[in-house]
């Protein structure tokens, strides 16, 4: 496994830096979406620079389910084959209710579905980039437009600034770039999720399925990554104070064990034997679907992608894959609009004008797709967090009307790069 450290990469400069034309696209955030966007641009022959606030690549959240649509995007990025070697196919899903009206439903999945270690995914994306593509330890604090040229200026934590022609904010649910776009802060569900991985030295006994077990308003999800490694995530109703405990994995584990103390022994054992380093704790966030449809996601040549644009609950397993799709569509739009302009001569400021047109095209292609995903995910979040039977009933009706085929979201094809 490759670990990308700050010293492997470019160091921050000490003064205002006008990037050379080949580095005029700056991506804020080196998570799944930022790295995928840089790679998609690289595959189209367009250079970019990723600014990541951490000192190394972050892979918090242990593992991530990638459904059929996500694999189509990974194919376009050229990393699908490498990633297939790291995880087994997941063939179906099962839902088990252990409350009074115990029941079980199972379904076979079509297409390709695997659960990847997040470290495998981000390393595969980063390894395919040129060596100086990521600048670590570089936190963007705020963005403004240059008063005369309208070029975006990024103000960094260390006091330096970087000017670029295009800024793509892939800086997650609490994005500094989305603040610049005047987007509303993301909303929070009354739900908390613990995630982790458990290694079974002589192999686990579980089928190649994604199993969700429900009891007492707690949902335990479990999916195998390999024959000896399992990813799990446990969602429970919770208060806002909960987020502060994330820095203490032993405490996270104890709280989680407490929430599942009436679950079957194999589930309790799975959490008890989990790798402490893999544990993470998150309060689930969302950008409301109506904001996705009405919000303005471009100001000048600044835009957002991934969670910075459309953070959603994990209920569909689509947030990360939607970010991969964003990367493909944005890179395609940019390469179409910029391919016939010489950025060095740039007569009549055509580059800036065409970047704006490319962003508009990208947003046009993405808005309906992410609004639909967000709506479906938002409704499931409301269903899980609500204790009112009336509210639950209304949500179920809405789901049946709007999302008759609940797995249709996996059939989406973001197209060629
Ligand atoms: C419990 C849970 C389970 C999930 N399960 C799945 C799943 O199975 N499948 C799926 O597809 N999705 C899943 N998701 C969603 C998925 O994790 C996210 O959609 C995805 O990680 C978003 O990637 P991103 O790159 O947009 O943002 P992030 O992963 O948040 O990355 C943002 C990056 O930007 C950096 N950064 C932030 N601010 C700055 C700044 N100011 N300057 C510089 N750098 C900055 C951060 O350090 C980080 O590296 C799940 C989410 C949760 C909460």
C-alpha cells in the first residue's frame, strides 16, 4: 500500500503565486472526489493541482460500497481493474427485522457491486496522478475573486494565497468553497453512524451479501470486503453532542456495543473484535434536494463537486460514486470547451468564458441526477429518524410513488470521459 506524505509532494510557496498555464486549475480537497477530478482531467491531458489540508491521504470511514454506476466511472478513470483485485463481488442484499414482527427480505443485485477499503480507493486514484499533483498540509480558508481579472484567489491557512483560473471545491460537507458560493450550510439528520472493519484470521462465516439488521431503532449493516475482512456500519438515533466523541475510538466502540447489546452474538462479536484504528463516528449530513435544484453552484469560474455540492446520507451507498460521476462529467465538459483554445495566447479572454460555459454544462448534466439521489436518500433518512407512524406512512407512500424501482439509481451511466 502506498502512503502519500507531505514531503513526497510539492511544498507551499511563500508568496502570492500566479500558477503557470499548465497548472491553472486548482482542486480544493484530496478526498475521493478531488482525486477523481484531478485524475479525470489528467486523462484528458489537463493539469491540475489538488490542495489537501491533511498531511497524508485521508481514508476515514474504513470502507465504501461501490455500486454498478460507480464502477462505470472507475472504468473511465482507468483504475477499476486494480481495485477489483482488492474486494470480492457482493451479490445481493438482505434486510432482517428482529423486533416484534420479525421478518426477512432478500434481493439479488444485478451489475457489479463491491465494498472497497477507502485506503485502496484513494491510493489507486492518487497513484495514477503525476507526482506533483497533490499539495498536502494546505488548507484553504476562504476564496475571493480578483477585483480586476475576476480570477479566483484562494487564501490559505498559512497566510499564502494562490490565484487560479478555475477552482473546483471538493472539500466535503463543510466546504469553504461552498461558503464562497453562498450555499446554505448542510443540514444534519438526527442520526449517528459508527463504521469499522473486522478481520477474521481464519475467515468469516458470512455470505457475499449486504445484510442490514434492524432492532430498537438501530440498524446494523454488514458487508464482506474479502474472505477474511468485513466492513460494518451501525446507525442509531442520536444527539448533536455525539460528534465530539469521534477522537476516542475505544469510547466509540463502547457506545456502539451499548447500542447493539440486544443484537445476535455474531454482531456483538464483530464489533468487539474490530480494528480500533478503523473506527469512525459521523453525524449524517445532507444538502436538501430543493437546494440542489435551486442553488447557484457557480460564481465566476468557481464551482463545487462531491459532498461539497451534494452531501447525502449513506442510505443508498451513492455519495462517493456520485462524486466519481461528477469528476467524469466535469472533466469531459472542460475538455470539450477548452480543446480548441490556446491558453497561452488566450485572445479576448476566451478561456475564462469557456470555463464558465463548461461549468454550466456540467451543472446542467448533474443537477437532476444528484437531486434525485438526494431526494431518495433524504426520504430514507427521514424514515429512519422519525418515530411518528403517520410521518413514516407518508414517506413510504412518497417513496413508492417517486422511486418505484428502488435500485434504478445504480443503472445510471455518466458516460465516457
Ligand atoms: C456513514 C457513511 C457511509 C457511507 N457509505 C458510502 C457508500 O457505501 N458508498 C458511497 O458511494 N458513499 C458512501 N458515503 C458517502 C461518501 O463517504 C462521501 O460521499 C465521499 O467520501 C465524499 O467524498 P468527497 O471527496 O466529496 O469529500 P470528502 O471525503 O469529505 O473529502 C474532502 C477532502 O477535502 C479536504 N478538505 C476539507 N476542507 C478543506 C479545505 N478547506 N482545504 C483543503 N482541503 C480540505 C478533507 O481533508 C478531505 O480530504 C458514506 C458516507 C457516510 C457518512
